[in-house]
C-alpha cells in the first residue's frame, strides 16, 4: 500500500516508484474468524484504544494465537499506509514512533538538543494526534505506541508522558496507548527501579508499559551488541520473575520484552 487514496495496479516485477512491496502470508478462514472476534472485547471500537480496551485486545490476541503487528512510522504517509493495510485485513494494528523517527516527523531542521529532545517529543505528540484524528475513519482498533527508549532518551519519554497527562485531564485517557522503556543496557536493578518510577505515573491513566530485560544480539536502534556475552542474550525465568515482582504491585498493565538470542518473544 502506498497510503494514497488513488488505487494502485500491481504489475508483477514492476513496483511503482515510492511504493514498498508487501508480502501477505496465507490467511485461512479460521485465521479470519479468530481475528474478527476481537470485536467481542468489551469497549472495542474503531480508532485509538487505550486502558482496559487496549489491554483486553492484547489478552485476546494471546488467547487466540494471533499477533497485533507494530510498525514504526515517520510521516503521515507511512501512518496512512499502515492504517490502510489494517483496514483491508480487518485487523487491529499498532502505530509506533521511535525517538529518531519522531524527530523526523517534526522536521529535521528543528533543534533537538541532548538532554532536551524537544523535536522528538514534538514529533511523537504530533504523530499521536494525527493518528487519533484519522484512525476512526479506517474502521479498526489502533494502538499508539512509542518504541525503544534508552536511558539517554528519557527526556523524550518525559515529554510524551506530560502530553499523556495533559490529554488525560481533558479526555479521561492518555494520548498514547503505551510506551516502551528499553533500559536493557543498565544493570537489572536500575532497569526495574526506573520502570517502577515511570509505571507509577502511567498507572493512574491505565497507560501500558513495555519494558526490556536482556539484550538482543546484533545491532538494534544504533546499539551494537555483536560482541556481547552469550549469557546476556538469553533472559532467564528468574530475570522475568524479578520484573514481575517489581512491577505487578504497581499495575498489571505491563509487558516484558525478554531476550532470546537476537529476537524478542516466545518461540517453539
């Protein structure tokens, strides 16, 4: 999908300029039934979902064995492309913003000083507001998420939370559905402590926190872990349980990006 309103005719082997190729996996009727039943989640609606509805959709996906894909977006065009794909497939989707992508969203000519990251904050907030404006027209539930936030990027996280809190005062829900803290470069104790601090701010708004424990091999978001020791590449059950013990008393609305070599997630 190009994200434009005009239809595109695809000729095998010839992809029009500016259009990225999308491969669609086989999708059975059984898959369609499982996915379509997400409308049974209480409060599910077209447009941005937060709080209990967003959490309910995550639980529904887990129970029914399907994924809610997340896509990093850097412009209104990429946002529209993701929304269009979700509409065509009738599936909930996540639109997420990285710190660098957020700065691009606002405009690369704007100042974005270290320790302030004002352009990144502006771009993420503007992107979230745009998604909220157009998403209902696409007829699917949409999460608005912020991607990896390392310790050095916490001013960006603070800025987005301030926007959440301001939006919550007016609308009774946060601007974003969820945020990710990636403090996997720090020692586990500090990682969990900082996550606790932020989850205490997020919990009253029922904003979901994604945290990362353990690192992934290779290069991710400009962080090169190719020389990391193997024991850091695989999260243990004890690592994950430490996170649960630290965060669950504050709020159950958190997810853990555990490390499994060079990937996150549960695999057989």
